[in-house]
């Protein structure tokens, strides 16, 4: 997640640099990003518009969401969006699991890919309730 403060223009203007620092550090690995504008509850103090933030997110290949920790709006949604984006990137091959991979965990039901093979006897036995 790349977070910036909707009431602080300088934090928004730093997002591209933060994105570049992260991607340069992990190359050649690929990452999934979610751009998060936080403090959405402070509408009167807002310094960054939604459309501008959405354009930035699109230019970074990321989704965008606005959150507020104060009133808990969209906080869970942000984590769900990131989890689903990672899962979809794994399914499409845009991301590959590494040796240290510990899986995608989410309370949101994730789409199940079609199986390319028949389950083996051990898998069948685990599912059997007899």
C-alpha cells in the first residue's frame, strides 16, 4: 500500500518517489500496489482531489481507495482490494510465489481457479466425511 494524506499535498507529491524506491529495491520482482488516500473524514481540509489521485493510481498500475481511520470507512475494503489484486496477479502469472511465500489470506471469499488435474487419493480422503 502506498498511503498519502488527503490533507497534505506534499505527501501526495511524494507518492511517485516512494513507488520508484520500492520498485527499484525489489527488482526484478514485481509488486502489486494499492494507492490509499487517508483522512477522508477531513473533507474541508482536503488538498488532493479524487480524480487526480485516481489518475496517479492508474499511471502506477494501481487501484485507488480513500479511507478514514477515524470513522473506519473503507479500511477493511483497502485490505480486501489489495488481497484480491495479489490473488488475481498470482492467477494470471503476473506474480509468482517464491520460497518464502506464505500464501494469500483473506476473510473475503476469493475466486477459485479451475483445477487442471484430478485430486489425488489423499486429497479425496481429506474431503470425505465418511
